[in-house]
C-alpha cells in the first residue's frame, strides 16, 4: 500500500461512522431542487454515470438524490441470463475477490483472510453449511446500478442484522483493515435454492445511509441496534425468482455471495477485477454433486 492509502485507512478508525452515515442519509433525502440537482450532477460527472440506461434519464424528475441513486433501469438495460443452470450476477460493480472457501476462510485481499463464521455473525451452524464452498465479493461504486437481485430462485429462511463499524469497503480499505467485511455492519439473507443453501451478505459502509430488502418493508440500517437481530421466515416463507430484486443500497457498498461445497462453479471469466453487470451469467449450478 502507498503512504496515502495507509493514511486514508488509518484516518477511518477514529471517525464517527454512524453519525456521519446518518448525516449523509439526511443530505441524500433532501428535496431542495437546487441542492439535489447539484449533488446529482456532481456524481454523474465525476463517475460518468450512464443516464441513458435509466428508466427516467431527466435528473429534474427525481425528488431527492437517493431516488436518483437507487434509480430503476430500462427493462432491456440488464438482460437476465436465460440458461437453465446459470447463476445470475446479483449486482453491477466489479469482483473484489472470488474463489473457494478454504478451511472456513474467505480471501479478503492478498495475504488477508477472514472467517465465514465471523461474517455470519458468529453462527457456527450456518457457517458449516458453506465449508468448502464458493464465494464471490462484488463491490459497487457510485456509478453503478444499486439495486440487488437474486442469483438463483430461492426461498428466504432467515434474515440477520449484525451491528458493527462502517469502514469504507473500497480496495485500499480491503487491503488495510483486517476482517473488514466481518466487522462492518451487515444484513445477511439466508436462502434455500436448487443449489442448496445460499447466503447473500449486504455489507454496510461509511456514508451508506441504509440497506433495504424488498420483504422487510422498510429500512434495515441505520438507526442500528447494539445486538444481533434475527427474523425467521419458516412460518411464512418468501420466494423470490432468479433475477428478482431482493434489496438495495442507499449509497454504495459490497455484496458477498456464498454457496456450499460442490454446489456450483464460477465461470472461468469471473476473476478479481472483473466488471460485472446484474443479470449476466457468472456461474452454473453443479448438477452432478
């Protein structure tokens, strides 16, 4: 890491992560036309956001910055893979890391691992279901589409909210903060799928004003609880189709996908640094397991 990157990482430790994120939440929901249009233009210019893909390309039509940030796309902007056994990419972004879960550990950055059990809020039983399995970590930048979609059709069994810090989740921080994804606040959605158990972990980050899921009916974080919270859906299971929206980030962050041993294999083209587009095929279900 360069000196400036180290300084950037170290400077995050003393920051009041949650108050800053709540402030960002208020700013991004401000409905003053001049303010929100200025904010939108700065982001679109700085990150070269492609407004031609948006269902509503006119920035004046958005009531606040957050409506723009979580904007829906035109129906044909992200074609969903039609291959029967394909795993659909859950998000726009780029692959931070991808590969095998080795001895219960996930690769965060070169020379730096963290445990599945810690990522899943300390639940050893849930972590055991993914031992020897596969993972993919996808980072969403401010230019990306910020709605999250199902890689496979699944039945929601449980949602867990794990409180924590809100470090940035960019590449420099991933290389500089140990156990980054297991110490940041996050929402874990556990699904049963044709490939067995699948976990989607929505990781919070600095300035991420909230994380939402389509079944929860509102904001999950923040304001946040100081304890782990769990919602069980066995009595009223929620079923979502492959490619269906399952949640969104109000400001950018990271989604981590977990599958069990021998359940799937990733496409050979899915590598660290690969740019991803929601709905594209990124792997296949292993029918021979």
